[in-house]
C-alpha cells in the first residue's frame, strides 16, 4: 500500500456518508464553540442583570457564574468532539492501527483548534464593538 493510501485510510473518512455526517457534526461543534465563548457569557450577564440591582453584586455573581457554567457545558463539547471522531471513523481506524503497531497515541479531534479560533474571533468582535460603539459601556472607559 502506498503511503498516501495509508494516510487516507488512517486519517480520512472513507465513505460519502461518513464525510457528510462528519461535516454536520463539525458544524454543530462550531456552533457549540461559539455558544461556549459568546452565548454562555452573554446569556448569564443578561440574566444576572435582570436578577440583581447592584453593579457589585452583578459583577461578583458573573465572576462566579460564567466560569461555572463553562465548566458545566464543557462535557457537551467533549462529547460532540468524540461523536465527530466516531462518525468519521477516525477512532476505529486509530484503534486498528494501535492493535497492529502496539503504539498508543492521544486522539484530539477538531475541538481544541475550534475553541481557540472561536475565542480569537469573539475577542476581536468584543474589541471592535467597544471601539466602534457610539456610546461605549462605562466598563470600557
């Protein structure tokens, strides 16, 4: 077997169905990453703004609630990442390779680079919004 065929067998989805399912799960993972960096903080800041009267209380509650909600949401991200690896057949191929070679390696998937990319995009959007807004919020002044 040629090296290119070996790599395609190990790393790439082998059927059209696997590729389509992989793209679908990848899109869901992308939305979940955006929800992780943008949706959770925005929703909690809004909810805490409705529930609290004091700015100090709002700040302290957000300081505790947002990281806690992100930790609670993170298993869903790991599950979607694992689903992607199973749907595309990557896990099965790597398990077969491990059996043949006796060498184990860590399987990562697309979650880590997607989280970093969504964080960078969210940070750029936040800075752009703060710079372009006609009346920036008092927290940025």
